[in-house]
C-alpha cells in the first residue's frame, strides 16, 4: 500500500509542477525514448536502431535496446483505448517510472526479507522513498530506462541473496541468470552489478567451497542462454555477430561463454580430483582462471577494457559528454543534496559495517555481509567517479540504514509509555532516513546561488508549433541546426530534421560545435553546406553557451549571430512575441 502511495504522490507532484502544467518531460532522453516508439510503430523496423531524421542527412544509430520500448508500446496500446496512440504514449510516458518505482518498492520488500526479516523488509520501503536519486530517476514525466534498471537490480539482488544463503536451488540460479541477462539487454551498465555477483560467488567458493561451484555454474549458463536469446530478439541475422561495446552484442555473449566454460572446468575437476577440496588450491585455481579469462577477453575483444565508450569519438567526450551533469564526479556535482546524501549515508554505512565486523555481530558472519560490502565498495567507488551510479549506492545504503534502524529500535526502553516509545521510534526512523538529505537541501538552498540556466527556460513547445504552423514553412523540408539538448524534442514534436541530439555517438555533435565555434564565416558555411542546413535556432537563455564556449577574446560564428553580425548568406527570421527570447536564422540557399 505504501508503494502505491509513493507512486501516486510522484504523479500528483508532476501535475502541479511547471513541467506538468506545460505538458513537458524531464529531459532530452525522455523525448527520444518516445520518438523511438513512434518511429518503430511507423516503419516497423524492429532491428534498425538508426533514427533517420537525426544527424541529418546520415541518420543517428542509438545504443539503446528494445525492452524499454516494448514497455512503452504496451502501455500506450492499453491507454489508446481511450485516445489516440500518440497521446496515450505521452501520458503513459509520464506515469511509467512512478509505476516502476511502485514495483521496485514491492520488490525491495521481497528482496531484503532474507536479511532484514519481516519488520525490516516493511520498513525499507520508507527508507528508499527518501533516497533522492531514486526519486529523480523514477519521477513522473521521466520515461527513461534507468527506472527499469533499478527494478531489475533489486530483483537481481534478492535472487543473489537466495542463491548464496540457501541450499542449492536451480530455479533461483536460473532466474538470477535470466534477470542478469535481461538487465544487460536493457543497458550495458548492468555489467557492474553482474560483475559483483560473479566475484562474490567466486570469493565465497574459494573461502567456503560447499555448493557454490554448482550454483555459480548454473547462474552463468543461465545468463549465457538468455543473452543468446536477447541477441536473437534484438538483432537481425546479418548484424548478430557485430562487435559492439555500448549495447548487448556478441562481445558479452562470448564473455559469458568463457565464464561458463571456466566454471564447467572447475566443476569437472571437482568430480574427477580432490584438488579443489583444498582452500589454497581453490585460491590458485580461481586466480589462474581469472587471469586466463581476462587474457581471453583482451585477445578477442581488446577494446572491452576501454568501457562502453570504446568506439566513441574522443572529441564528443571532450566537447559534449564532459559537460553532462550526471557523469560528473560526485563531489563536484551540481546536485548538492544528492552528493551530500550519498556521501554522508555511505560513510555512515561503511563505519557501521566496519564496527559491526570488529564487534563480530552475528550478521557479519553471513554470506550476505560479504555481498553487500563488496557491492557498496564497488558502487560507492564509481559513484565518486560519476554521480549517475549513486542510484545503486543509495539502494545499498538504504538496506544498511534499515539494519541500523532495526537495531536501534530494539534498544528502545519497553518500560516507557506506549506514546513515548512510538515517538522515539518515529524519530529514529525519520532521522536516519532523512538527515543527510535535509542537510544537503539546507546548504543548497541557503548557500548556492540560483543562476543555473537550463532547457526549461526555452519555449520549445512554442518553437515547434511555429515550425508546424507557419505558412511560409509548410512546404519546406526543414533541417535545423540547434543545441543537441533540444534535438530530440524537436524530432518528437515536428517533422523537422536535426543535426544533433544529446547522444554521445554521432558526428552531428562535433559538426554543430565546429560550426558554432568557427572563427571565419566561410568555415561555418562549408559545414552548413555539407549538411545542407537551412535553419539555425539559437536559445541564449539556455545553457547552450557553455557548449559553444571558446576563448572570450575570439569571435565565433555563434557570438556573431547573437550580435546580429550576419554574413550575406544568412537571414534572420522574426519570431512572434512569445518566442522572442530565441533567435531563428534561415540559410536562403537551395541545396
């Protein structure tokens, strides 16, 4: 019931926010998710990831996969009983993430029951509901696959606990492998969580032996089988062997094939000999196997260790991706409340886990303690590198904070009056659930200046209506050069083509940057001619200036347009009063 309340509260908040009043979504990725579904419905090209109207005239290949598209399409089909498909898709996009959060809170109750008990598994939903990045990822008006990743991670976490804490249950192993494969299909970032699972299984096998060898084998072969299935569903036969590092591909199938073969070798060895019965031998075997696995990956897929950005143009990383807030280090993030909550909660949890181990609390002798500690160490470490990983860190922190709360609640004096006990318990729960968030919000409100420019300052809906309804533009094929941050929404709301969207893999971003920062108009025109651009849209009130930034003393094409110092081949179009904060220029050339 509490999970439904939280989801309803997020939806209610949307409709009373500026975004809800304007009928807008949270960011550029949200519009691209909806646009992908609309384009899929129009052309039926399931196996084609290229967005034809983006990165014009070449098209933009996206690294996203189909599972989240299926969820969006399924919900839109249900709601299209009451309205047209496009409208149904938009409103399903508004509510899908709160619905997934509702399911995530229910899953959290189930996942943690093995380590927190019945009372703790009920309490954790309350604690998770105060984790800021969880609420941001699952807010209404944010149809994004990260909410689905959250749900799958929680389910995977719960299955992993049941695998390591209970006797061999092949169903749990195969379900765990299937969920891991599905999560990997949704996004390659799931590799981190799967890596933690595999390392934990390996370490527990080395330390304790038992039935971990068979569990690890069944988990790995399940993941291998379901990754194979996902490749068949995601890719056409002529691309199924294509090497890709940013989306599920033969790379990841091969790696899990190697892992499964390694566990099978250990399993056969355990049946034939007694070598792995000795812990020291298991350590040597495990180390040698890990080295061979790493070497096999290096030989077959040398770019794998460069991460999912292995094939990304380094210029895109420097001129665009480095400016995205979610990939900034945690301590330098623009989101101070999130940073304060993640850092504060993580340090408190690390101190508690260390203290509990020193005092030899009973739960520290459990296999779950090893899994949670390793997970927190990995995710907290990469959260310091990029704030986007804090979602997983906060889920783990919520589990540990709930454990702290349960231990403190048991110490509340039972001799006190019922009202006094209830008040003390409520204060303990609220304090540990919210303290670092409250401190972060207070500091952010009092000490941080409110001068951040963003996409919400730009009347994108009005601009799109202008492109759709202006009579002089009706018969023209519009190819628009504008900030990548606005590209996806223009695609979604109009029939225009755009040069760039907020995607890290397209040359449109570098060409946009080169045009806008060109010192000579002739250089800008060369690139405009190459792309056959006929409209240039500037939105000075947004943060686009930081993308087009250059040395202050250098005159650029962007700065000259802002100052109306136009070349002869560029003509300014006057906007209506409501759009006067933006500037539109036409290249009156027939390409």
